[in-house]
C-alpha cells in the first residue's frame, strides 16, 4: 500500500477538511493504535507548516508515556499534574497555549517550542492519552487549528473501535 498526500488548498477550514479526509484514508481498516498514531503523526507533521513536534502520549494508568511522534526526542514520562499535556489529560479540555513560557508547569522537551496545542484522547470516560503539537512560533495555533486537529484526533479514536 502506498500513500500519497496531495497538497492542501483553499481556506484554513477547507485545508483541515482535506487533511481529515487524508487521515481517515490513512487509518481506514486498521485498528492498531501504535500504527495509526505513527502514521498520523507523520501525516500531520509533513502537511502543516511551522511545527517542530507532533505526536502521542499514552496513559499507562499512572502517567503519560511518550508514543509515536515526529520531531526531536521527547520527555518520556509526564505526570498528570505537569505540563500542558497533563492539563489536557486532567481537564479533558484541549489546551491551546499561545506562549508556553507563560504556562505554569510547562514541560520543556525542546527549547525551540514556543506555542502548543494538546488534544485529550478519551474513549468515553477512559483516558487513552493526548495528541500533542508544538511550534517554534508564538501563537501558532488558532481556533481553526484547534477544531481541525480535534477532528483528526477524533478520527484516530474512531479507528480504535
Ligand atoms: N511541552 C509539553 C511536553 C511534551 S513535549 O513538548 C513533546 C508539556 O508541557 O506537556
């Protein structure tokens, strides 16, 4: 099987709709969470500009443990009471942080990161992990990015079923 992703075109919501379509095609017929997280990280990292890290952390019952990603090597374990990732997991709310240096308890894995978006991954009441994106640009993520990346995270969760 080979996968070719076409360049995204149009308005930001249109580009995210195309990316979500590519994500669903990529995950189609596969339930393995590691395989799907790896391919989704690669798809998103290469499709969107100005990112230095895209990947998954999985909840092991105690803390978040790094999973498949694109970018520099990352912190392996993040307690739920630490960082932007911990906040997303704990609050069940997407964390969109314009300036990570202003976020109390931010875990700096790559000092180039300036802004961050973390989507919590829940299957019903069960915490599975988080989908984390970092950018070297301040305020890289807006509400369109949040909606678009939440839809991509939802596609990953749906593929588990
Ligand atoms: N900055 C994150 C840690 C994960 S890395 O950026 C990949 C945080 O504060 O949770």
